[in-house]
C-alpha cells in the first residue's frame, strides 16, 4: 500500500506539471498559485458572484480525503457520498433555465487548489438527472476546474419530462451548455484569469450543436441516433415475450446457457480462449443446438423499421448481462414513450411496435437524435474527439459507434482514415461492458475507477490524459493500453494488459507469445 501511494503521488505530480517538464499552461497555474489565496477566494466567492437567474449560491472549502455526503440526492442516483481527493472549493447553485420558472438545473463547480488552468465539464448517462460526483472528484484531483449539473431534473426517471418541454430541453442540451457558459465565467472570476483549455467527459451532442464549447472531448459509448437506440432497446420484448410465458427464456439461461455457447463458438476466433471475444463483429453465432434457437437468432439481428435499417445488432458476448431479456419493457424505453412520446404515464408500453418506433423518430424533440455527422465547425477550431466503446456493451451496441464514425467520414467527404484521425479517433475496447467493467482490460482512465484510483495517468493508458496531450502537445493516441486488475482491485495487481486499437484496425494475437502481455498483440 505504501509503495502504491508513492506511485500514485508520482504520477499525479507529473500530470499536474509539478516536475521539471512543466508545460506553459501548467507553469501559468503554478505562478498564479504563489500570489493567489485559495482559502480566501473560496470563502468569499459566493458573496462576490452575480450569476443571472441563479439562487442558493454557496461555497465551501473541502479538505482532501473528506467523505462528502449528499443527503438531498435522489436515491435512484446511487451516489450517497464521495471521497474528495484534493483540496477543493465546492460551489453550488440553482439556475433557472426558463422564464416561466418551470425548469432549472442544480449546478456544481469543484475548483481545486492545484489548478492547472484547464476547465472540464462532466456529463450524464441514460435519462439521468444525477450529478456525477465521482467524475468531479476525479477531474478536480487532476487539476481541472470541474463542473457538473443534474440535467434539469433529479433522479434516473423520465417522469419529470411529462408535459414539460422546458425540462426536456434541459435534458437534451441546455443543462450542459448552460453549465459550460456559467462554469467558464465562474472559473475566471474565482482564479482571477480565464482557463487555457477546455475539455468534456460526455457525449457527442455538444460538439454537434456547440462546437466552440470544448477543445477536447472524450465520449464513451455515445448514444448517437438516440431515438433509434430507444426503439431498438424496446423491440426485444417483441422477440422474447413476457416473463409469464411458459416458453420464456429466463435471464439465468441467457447467462448460463446462451453465453457459454457464444463463447464456445467465438472465443477462439482471435486465437486465444480467455473469455474475451476480441472483435465480436467476426462472430456469426449460430444457436441451432439450443431450445428457442429461432428467437435467439432474431435477437442478434440488426433492427429495421419499415424495411430500413434503424440500428445495428446486439453483439454476441454481451448477453451475460441481459438487461433487455427480462420479459418486461426496458425502463428507459418505457419512460421515454410514457412521458415524452405519448405524454401518458399509464400507456401500455408492452404493446410498442413498428408504428411507435417510427413516431418516436419523427418527433425527435430538440433534435435529441444526436445524429448530425458534419463536424466541420468542431474540426476547423482544432477540436479533438476521442470515443471508445466496450465490445460487450449490453446497453448500446458497439457497432453503432463504428456506424457513426463511418457516417462522419461519408458526410464530410473524408477520403482516408488519416484525414479523420486528425480530429476524431475511435477505440474498440474488448471485454468492456457499458463504459466500464467486464472481463477485458477495461481500465483505460475513463473514470476514477478506470484510472486505478489515480494510479494510472500515463497518456498511453489513460484516455483523459491522452486527450490533454493531444490538444496541448499535438501527440495523438495511436492505441490505448488497458489493464484488468485481479478482481478489479488495484491493490491485488494487474491480471493482464492489452493494447486497444484505433478503429478500423483490429487487435491480432501473434500466436506464440503470452496472451496476457500487450506485446503479443498487434493492431492490423
């Protein structure tokens, strides 16, 4: 534990620019700290602020290693506390987003004492109205002036959208954009000068609609083509039937019967039988030997609406966490159709079918589809986009990230991967579930847990620090070195590592080396 503490301290110190190789941006932050009274600024900032439409402004100095609790957070967010990792000024406020007073966001800024001059906004997932405190803690510890908000509602339910387009608008785009505008001004007011670079741990929506908000964006398993995603998520109930049917295939059977059969057929395609299907796109799973084979085959087919491809298939290997096969409508789909599409909380979502899927796409409130593919404005501002997608993602098909990447190339007329590589790189993470977790080398610095609790900040194996290096030094990531810790516990050591390839390259085993070592694999 002592050795790991010093290792974490060393890597964090290097990233913050406190070594002899300090960059210009980091030097600016250092020199500023010598004449800047952080404690005084934190105690006085709330009384000095004048933020339009903001109320309940408060600021609190939180010491490093404080266990900060959130008693007023909706229980569905499952974030009752967070360890604050560095001395932080926590600023909170409520911000009205509509003149009618029917909508507003809960906003937080976590400003670290060890500020590097960088600004970062965190994002949200699903239909979530949950501030991601773990991301605020992670990025503040890395010296970012970090902000986040609740997307205009509290909790994970879509119920607040019912007959309230202002709340829906906050969710789709306005919460993040408002937080960015206020957060950048607040950063300048607090530290006495503007940020030097801006980053986002989030999604694609902001670079499509607000290309000047960020210089670098890291997006994991982005929900592009949002309406078709929820349609696709909902259509599985049509295939599997309800859980009161005598022929229903239980989730236990998907895990204990179907998943092992998938691995038996496809795990060896990459040359190593290790429980990881390196590229599920090569797996043409045939369940013919199983009961209900016809239904299972349908589950792994692409999704069509009115004869046109709407969404790619569920990838084989993701069925070990069968969220779509419970015999009930998937919760995000159910909420979206009840509270947005039909504005009827009692709507029978078990009857959803092709006409409903088509209607959701036609409605597309506030362009939530997030399917714009012309990123010229972002590229022309020298913006950089890094996306990654777990290849066993059970919520969003990883094929959709390939589909969006290819769509951008076609829309922008990019004739080579080299052209796209200049501003947009996509990495397929084998054995990773939805954004994190799984049997593969999934720790790639995408979250606090994914950084090995700050033990892994090397840009070669951390997507966030890789983005910083790309934006500030012009060194783009060619691959991402992932780690899998024993029992996902950094204290138990690394079980194996694997270098994840930049799309469209594929990780290929050399056939002779130790498959747990990254040097035994090549991107081809």
